[in-house]
C-alpha cells in the first residue's frame, strides 16, 4: 500500500455526533533496533520487535461534533488523571501530520485520557504505546464514519498513523513479532507501517519472557527524537544501518530454526550497538548507569556458569530487558530475584512476556 491509500475520501460526520472509545495498547521492545530516520518518520533501517503484554497504555478518547468546523484542533489531554498541557505540542504536531489522512479531526472536540502501567519516560517506549493507542482510537472513529473498512485495513492504517506520532508506535498495533521497514527478505514489509512476522516461529520463541529491571525510573537523559537526529551526521551511521539490515536477515533464520545462542548474539550486539551510536555522536551521551553494567556482567556470568539462554537488551535508556525462553522461567526468575533486583531503583521490576497486540476495551 502507498500513502494515498490511507486518505479518507468519502465520509459523513452528520451521522456521528459524539461518542467514546478506549484502547489498551502494548509497548514493544526491538530485537533489531531502529535508530535514525528521514522525514516523515521513515526508518533508515528495518527493525523487528517483540510486542509486550504487561507494559501498556490505556487511552480513552471522547469526541463531540462541533457546531461549526473550525480551523484549529480542539483537544484536552489528561495523563493519569491530571491535565497535561506539556503533552499538547506533541499531540498538536501529530494531528497536523495525520490530518490529510483523517480529515474529520477538525470536526470534533476531543478529550484524551491516558495512563500507563509502567513509569513514563523511563525507556519502556511510552511514546510507542501512547501514540499507537491514540491512533487506534482515531481509527475507531473513522470506522464509525466509514463502516466498510476491513480489519486488515484498520490495523495497517492505525500503524501508519501511529508511525507519524512516534516511529516505534507502528510496531505496537499487533503481535507477537512485528517488522517495520522495507527489507528485501520480507515480502510485504514497508517503511510506512509495521507488519506481522510472516513466517513460522520456532517453539523456542513462543511465550518468550521479558523482565524489565528499572535501574532508573526518572526522565531519560536524552529523548529518542534527539537521539535519532544525532544520526544525521554520525560518522558510523552508514555502517550501523547496514549492520541492522544484515541482522534482520540473520534473525529471520534464527526465529525459524530456534537457534537460541545465535538469537542471544544478535540481540545483545544490537543493544550495545544502539548505545555505541549514542556514545560516539556529537554531542555524545552515556545512557547506561553503573547498575546497568553490573546487571549485564551478572547475566554474562550466570549464562557462562549455567548454560542458560538468558540474555539482555536495552532501549534508549538505563533499564535492562532480561529475555529468556518459557522453559527457563523458574531458574531465571530465581536468579533475577536473588542477584539482579538489588541493582534496580527501589527494587522495582516488571515481569512481562510476548503479547498479542492492542485490544479495544469496553467500559
């Protein structure tokens, strides 16, 4: 599909005067990372992610038809029951980007109420789950205006719209594994929206676990938006994009043949490469904390000692995602509790696993 396919052309707002819709939308964690983009929100390389389950955003959108269409977007936003004026500029920019595809936005007054199941701005992709939830709410309104759209179109357009709010948000619509970015090895892949992993997944990767160790629950040192911008003139950008695309080809084979050791090598290399890009940019940043490194060292020691298939990945922050297969959950959970949570802020951690994607909630 191309961009023009997502423009809503025939609709009638007279039939929908007001309403409310709620979506519960998960975060995701990239196995092969996307870092660097072109306008408008086009990735420099393909990425693949696990959709999570326990880490989610719950967003309710109330809409009321205006008596007269205005030239402005009218909306209020509440986050965890508090009015958030600071969030308005990002939503305003999002509405401006998507208006040509959902031209009814200025026909309605909106109230957006949202909350997370995890700490905001702490490296668990809150913008991914938040923007995808809002995109799905908007698509539910479009579905009322145009009931003929299919579920496949609904999901693709939701992913397409979410991407224009936050790139990684396009990977939070469906599950279990989502690919974003055009890649020659993946039929149907696109820079415009995320697609479900199209091949058989080996049993080793079914019900995979992700325990998130909250090393730092505060605001990130640098936003993802700024981080992506630092790739424009990065001396290693071209090599990094090639590395990521090559790793996509490798991980496609691994996910089919069940090679856990090869999976570990790719995923951990990707995590460290992401942080290496930040440490060698201009200006440069170190997003890991001392306890991040202690956790990584402990994981390596435990793996060498036990032969476990535990591994780690990192987002653009200090927190550590501990990945492990279902069959090792008991031994790894014991290790996490006895050896790792001491390095978390106030011993906070989140037990998560692969999820099935977003769900509409009836309230």
